């Protein structure tokens, strides 16, 4: 499926709806999808579909229906990558409220086996980043190499390295914080060139419940879309009309 602005226009889309980390909040995602369809917007979800929230199977059903209708897509997130490994039978490190909760919900779902098989396939094929004109979409963080390299095919099936690692996990120091999560840096925002806006999730940076724009020294901008869905916050999205 082609995702250039020109192709999306030819297919009748008037712009994009960019949706932040969902983390198992199926009702909120369904509302975002219905609104996007009503407004003729192609939906791009920024990764981390499952874990934490009450209905990860419902999220997967909605996303797979969106893919089947060719009305949207999702970017590969670190939780998606981890879920695929777990579904393949590999051991993963995760808090009990994250991947283990999703696995329990899939086990309890009547269509759990079907969802599992489809998730393995779709996560394996999901792009680690996508550029459409002056917009770039990635789960965690930008790297200048994303401007010159297409996202590798089937990044979701392989161990992340180099630019894919930046895309999934962000810019990290190698140190662990007191909460057990890696220490993350935002120096990458300063490398975004003028005229480019990067839409990302992964880091819940907003303090007012709205997507947070951050301007970099090189003239570009990052918009942090994660507002805590599945973790006590809510799901956010923003609409980008085609020029």
C-alpha cells in the first residue's frame, strides 16, 4: 500500500489523523478511527498498540480492520516488537501489567488464536518510520539517517540495531533510572532540520494532556503525542490536512 500524499489524495483522503500510543484502550481508538473515516482522513498510529489497558484484543481487531480497509496503518513501537517476540514463544522482560496482561487477554479472547497469528504477521511488516512530505512519523525518536534511508522491510522480525533502535527506544544513555526505565535524552530534537515536523510517541512529555510541540535548534520540530493512554491518561490525536 502506497502512502505518499499524492496517492492518498487520489484515493479520496483529505489529510491524516495521527494517533498516539494506545496501550490497550480500544474504545478510545475506535472513536479516533470513526472520526477519521467520517472526515476522510488516513489514520497513522504511532505504535505501542497493546499492554497496560483493558482491551488489547479489541485494539488489535480495530487496527486489523483499518488495515483491511486500507484506511490507515501503524508504526512499529517497542511494545509491539516485544509482543511479537512473546507471541513467538520467546521470553521477554516486562512488568506484569504490560505484555503479560496482553497475553492473558488474548488467551481469554474467543478469537485470540486468530489475533495472535495476525499480530505476528502485521507487527513483522510494520514500518519503523515513515515520511510524507514535511512530516515524519516514528514511535520514539528521530535520526538524520531516516531522511536518507527507507525503513527496513520486516524490521519487526529482527533485533533492532542502529537507526531502528533509535526509532523504537529513543535516545538512551545506557543508564537505568530509579523507576527501572532507561534514562532517555532529547538531544535528537536538535537534529531535526528546518521545515520538518516529527510526530512521535513513546515519551509522555506533556503536562496538560495535549500533544506537546518542542522546537529544535536546527529549526525543526517534534510533536510528542503520548498523553498516557492505558496508564491513567487518555488517547490523543491530531489532524493534518493536505496542503
